[in-house]
């Protein structure tokens, strides 16, 4: 059986990696949960396991796993703590009706979203003049 430090180091890397993988999948699907406590707890556990591995002579395999687990867990915990994002309810969700708006068109006339009612359309927004 491998030394305890090696097992702790590998566990640190696996916990951080699996939690980061689920996080990445949620980002790609645009469906991160509102309560992200489980992710932050997992990264904190990975960080703690990595530190614990260093006190039990992890060897090269466990030391590498511990270093990667601590790096990944620490970076993601730090980014989560520093992000100033507020939890807000979105104004419009996918599948909801479009909100009414008006904006100037290229020709100078005023465009209103109500003029699209009942017709299929593709609406693209551009950020300004380059």
C-alpha cells in the first residue's frame, strides 16, 4: 500500500479536478447552481488534503498531486472569493418573451421591437462603431 502522503496528494488532485470538471461543465451549459457552496467546500478540502500530504512524506507522485490539487483548489477558491458578482435574477431567461425596446437604426429612424411581432426574426446586437 502506498504511503499516506501519496494517497492524500492524489486525493487532493482528484477532489480539485473533479469539482473543477463539474464547474466547467456547468459553465459550458450555462447552468451553474445558485448555491455554489459545494464547489467551494470541495476546493477547500482539496487544499487541506494537499497541505496534509506534505506532512506525511508524499514522495514524487503524491507531492505532484498535492501541489496540483493545492494550486487548482487555491486558485479557484481565491477567484471565487475575489469575484464581485452578485446573485441576481436575470431580466430575461432563455425561452421568455423579448422585452420591449426601441433604438436608433442606421438610417436614423427609430426601430421598435414591437414591429417584429408575429414574424420570424434574427436579432443581432453590435457594440458600437469600430
